[in-house]
C-alpha cells in the first residue's frame, strides 16, 4: 500500500532528524557555554564590543558558522537518504543539490549573523557606554543560543527541501464508484 510506505518513510525521516538533532545540540550547547565561561578572566567585566573580553568575538562567528555547517550537513544527509529511497522526499530529476545546499547554508548563516548583530547593536546603543555584563549569564545565553540554532537549522532546511519534492504518484482508484452525468 502506498500510504503505508509513505508513513514508514515519514517516521524514518523524523527519527533521522531527531538523532541528528541530538548530535548537534549536545556538543554545541556544552562547548558554546564552557569555552566563553573559561575565557572570560573577569566575569563581571564583559563588554559587547570593546576590550579583550567581549561577547562579539564569541557570538558573531558562532552565529555565522553554526547555521552554515549544520545546514550543509543535514541537507547532504537528507538528500543522500532521499536518493537511496529511505525518505518521503522525492526530488526532481534535474535538481541541483550542491547549489541548493550552499545557497541555503549561506543564506542561513548570513541571516542569523545579521539578526544577532542587530540585537548586539541594539543592546550597545540601549545601555550606557562601558556597561559591564555578567560573564556567567552571557556564557549561558551563548549556550542557549547555540541550542536554539541547532534546533532551528536542523529542521528549517529540511522543511525548505520538502518544498522542492515531487508529489506522490496517484493511486489507481478502481475501487471508487464512478458517477455518471446524464
């Protein structure tokens, strides 16, 4: 039955995404919390942009490279799964997968770094000059941001990839009664 096979492939794709999400979220949250925490020498004197201890040197590269790498990895794995026939996603014959992967990854990286930079600028101009932030709180926020990016950029590219997949072949409807018009 066609719908049974499709449901089985949907479940397989959901399990695949859940497993990969765990691979992405755990190390990203841990490392993006621990590394800034131990690099801030004075946890009560952290600035957004100024000085050696600034938040921007940690969050801006993370905001670009984390979505870029996760998007490339999850799309490559999902397309490979689709090509082997283990996914509900059926791509068209002339689908340019590498171009799609790198466009999506670059767009995700640029959008996320732009969003984070805009938030940092808003904080920078919203608080007094030379305002000190708590390094512990910022390290935890960096970890939470990494976790959010891991979840968002695991599911968002696959959702976008599903927009390009072909419709399922229609089943023959020989069991259905045919209405005749007079």
